[in-house]
């Protein structure tokens, strides 16, 4: 579950772009600055997992099996 555009705007307090940057660019910069993990979408929108704000632990997915031939060392 990801934060909605409205929730993200409330969290970052960035609702519009300025200084030649889009709202999404400013939000990404702000999230990096405060250390909140996010995934940029194909359009550059920061996708923040809702569990980041609720404090629940996010478990990393198990690595998928790969043959040793394809594994990088």
C-alpha cells in the first residue's frame, strides 16, 4: 500500500513545484534529505510505502533463486 498524492503532499508539505522543478522532484529531494525510503515511479513520482509512516516493520523480500552461473560475485 502506497501513500496517496494527498498524503504525500501533507507529509512533505510540498504541494506545488517552484524554481523550475516539479512537485515530484522537490518531494523526492525532501524524502532523500530526511531519509525516508521511496521508489520513483516511471513518471518520477515518489512512491512511499505506507508502513514507513505507521512504524510497522517492513520485511525485505527473500532473494529469488538464481543458478550459480548467473550470480555475480
